[in-house]
């Protein structure tokens, strides 16, 4: 009987040890794959930071300017997750395609934001509340705009350290602003339209349809006409025959900007001249992935220098 009990005890002990070792091996394997995925993402960043890599400038999807062109080191069908797969996907977009949210106190930027929010389906009251609150967050005074929010509003919600009264340091901070929850509900992919590191102007060669309409006041028909023209003969954005020769004045003409607004729109736009890039590199190993985002500026000597780095 004692022998039987001893054997049973040994079996339980060995079983527990085997179980523990299996879990440890699995955790070690997951950690190793996550490390490899990060390494693959870093490889992508290294390639994108090479100024000789021009193909990554093909960074817009057909017609809308929001879907980036992608360079992959391993071609995998959409949705496939074979455990042995390893590589990276990479895109490089111009930051000038996004609205620079930290200049929201500028009258022209406020007008563009209002136009954008109305375009996304917000009513005038909700759009005004969001725009005024974003501006109150960025300015450095305690004066409340007509439908904005300063410290007293946030204190009434039990929050005592808002607004920051400085520029946004991340897009996620925008969600803390009064009224912006309405924007986020109406446009779940709103993050694709705003930037923190741009040069303060909108590059019409890279911008999306919605951003162009918001900034210039152009109709959808005229905006699509300009996007078709900039795409070149093949009608596809981000290919070698993209029409950089249109220039800013030609773009404004195609957009049908009225003569009395040309000067104002010219101040806040450019064409194929933005020098700040957003590089997104996603490394993957099987089901494990790491995404690294780098904001970089093109220097006069053709090199790229880091402005910011984020990891997801």
C-alpha cells in the first residue's frame, strides 16, 4: 500500500513538473517570438530611413489618400496567420497629409476643423463645441471660448489637471476634450486625419479627399477631379507617373477655389513639398506582432532625422 501511495505521489509530482516546464517553454517561446517581431519591425524602420528608398513614397491608396502603399518583406494573403510566417510590412506617408492639430487656435485651422467635422456628419453645435474645446486645450490662457472648456468645466467632472494649456503630445489626448467623443463616434478612424509633427501646412499632393475639402472649401466633385489629375495617367495614387508638375496654383485651379480665397488658401497649403514623414513598420512572427512608428524630417542633404518614436 505504501508503495502504491509513493508511486501516486511521484506521478503527481512529475506531472506537475512537466506541466510547469511546458508552460515555461510556451512563455519563453512567446517572448522569443515577440522579440523577433520587434527586430523585424526595426529592420523595416532601417530600410525606410534610407533616403535612397523612393518606392515608399507610393503612400496613398487609390482616390482617397488615406490608405498607404505597403512594402512587405514577405507576401502573405490577407488574414493568413501561418505560425512560421515572419517579416514586416512597411509604409511611409507624408505628415503634411494630416491636419496639424496644434495650430487649432489659428482662425484658418479652426475653419478647416469646422468644415471637417460638419463633413463627417456632426451638427453645427457639436462641431463648434469640439473645435472650441480643442482650441481651449492648446491656448495658454484661462479664457473660455463660447462653447469651449477650461479648468472649471473639467473640475465639474472631478478632473483637476485639465486642460493642459499646451500643444497635444499625443492624439489620444484629444479624446479628453469636451465634445470630442461625438467626433470619435461619428468617425472611428479620426486618428488618420490629424498630426502633431507637421510643418503647419497641408500638402495637396498627399492629402485625403476630406482634408482637402475641409481646408480649401472645394466641392467633392472638384476635389476628386484634382485627385484624379495628381494620380497621373494610370489613375492610381502613389505610382511613378503621379503628377507633381501640377503645382500649388494648378491644384487650386482644379479645386475651383474662388479668386477671393486663393491668397488665404495658398498660405495654408503646399504641393509635393512636405518634408516630414510618418514611417509605420509592423514586424510579425506568426501571430505575434510589434508596430513601430517613427516621425522623421527630410534634411537638405537628403537624410532623415527622428522627431518622434512610438511603439504599439
